C-alpha cells in the first residue's frame, strides 16, 4: 500500500517510475493507474529476498529502463519471526529483507548518482527502529537500517545525494495487518491507538507518500 502510494505521488510529479514487486498482477494494476509504459513507466517482477536478486534487478533496469536517479526502497516485515532466541538463520532472513537488500541496491545505484552529482535514496523504515514495538529481530533490523541511513547520508551529502528514511507508525493499508486486526480484533486496535498513537488514529498511505515524494525532490537539497 505504501509503495503503491509513493509510486503514484512520484508519477504525479512527473517522475518516470520503475515499479518492482513480487506479484505481477499488482504491478500491472499500479502501472495502469499511473499511465503505464506509454508514460515511460516500467514494471519488474522479482523477489529481492533471493540472494543475487539485487544484481539481477540492476541489470534489468539498466537495459530496460535506464539510469536511476531516485530510489525508494520500501521493503520490510517481520517474516513472522517472533522468538527473540530464534535460530541465526531466522535472524539472517529478517536482516536480509530489512537491511541487506538496501545495502546491496545502493552499492549498485550510487555510482551513477555520483557521476551526475545528484541523487535521492529513501528507505522506508519503521518506528520499530527507535522504539520497542514488534519482535526483537524486526526492531534490531530496522534500527540498523536507520543507523545505516544516517551514516551513508553523511558520506554522500557533499556529492548532491540525499539519503533519508521515513519511519511510518501505524498506517492502514489495504489487505495489511491493521486492516485485518480492525476486522478481527477491534478492541485491541482501539487500545493500541489510544496508547501508542498520539493522534489516536491510523496514518494513511498518502500521508506517507507525500513525505517520501518531498524527500525525493529538489526541495530536499539541504537534507543530510
């Protein structure tokens, strides 16, 4: 939901968007909403959790789409790993999805941005990276992503490349966790919003998308 909303916001601002997802029907639906290939947009079905998929995606984009000036990396999830003493293999799966893919992609994308002396990288992280909200593995992975974002941003700031992170709180997405909980466990949802959300409501995907779009723009040139 958040990724689709960001894609729409960027397309509305005149950006040519390459949509990357695991589900081809989701890609086709979103491309149809933003003008499709006729408007210069592109869709690529790939699972970035798979080792080596970052290199594969980069090769596809170079051939089919062109150089990337803006990268919004909207990946993450708990993978249902909730045991804080889980096997190291489970830790690696969570870290792969929430941190390693971003590192892998940035290694490939930044050289072009450096040559152009302009670029925008936005990581969609989570407030779990700052607070104890969620499984230990997920909180640790998102905290690492936030630290990586700040550190990389410092390194690249003088080269015209802005690296930032958006940390959504409780955002209601179609088919997402909170939609399911609202339908199946409304008392829990009301209690959670009252205790954990200062506004006592869900955020919307558009509220997140507009922040991300700003961070992708020239208006964010002093961000670091």
